[in-house]
């Protein structure tokens, strides 16, 4: 029983680190999008500009809508990180829920590319770890 608890604590720490990195990634993504015109590198927004939202709202509309959505994700993941740190029962379930919504909306926001696949794999790992923690509680 003690080794199972230690294993669950390790999984919680790994998931906490992944969640914090996810928050940082989401925030840095928005910063890069907002700063890219001043860097004179419009290719930084290619995935965003070629997504479904851009086809309806235009490139500037897609920037605003997508940035808002991603900042909401960052906020929810930050709340989840706090829950993981406090070892609450709701945090793993919130990770599963927000990660599924994140990837579903990403299909609408972004053009499918390698980055999308990498983030999807990242989310699958997070969901798997969260399911493990749910089973242990």
C-alpha cells in the first residue's frame, strides 16, 4: 500500500509539472502570436491563419478568438495545477475534461500539422496520468 501511495505521489508530481508546462506553453503561444507582426515573421501565425476560425472571422478575428480561448485554457490548467498541488480529488477529472475540450476546439482553431499532433500526444499522456490518479483515489 505504501508503494502504491508513493507511485501515485510520483504520478501527481509528473502531472503537476506537465500542467505547469502546459500553462506556460499556452501563454507563450499567445505572446508569440501577438508579437509576431513586430518580429516581421507572419509565418508564426500560419497554423492559426489557415484554421477554420480564420476562414470565418478573418486572420485578426481568429487571433482574438483563439487567444481568448487559449488564455481560458491556461487559467483552467492553472487552477488544476493548484488542485494537483493540494492533492484534491477534482483535479485529475478537470485535467481530463479540459484536455478533451482543448483538443476538440484545436481542430477548429488550427490547421492540422505536426505541432497539433505533438500537443495531442502531450494531452493523451496527461489524460492517461489523470485516469491513473482517478483509479487510485
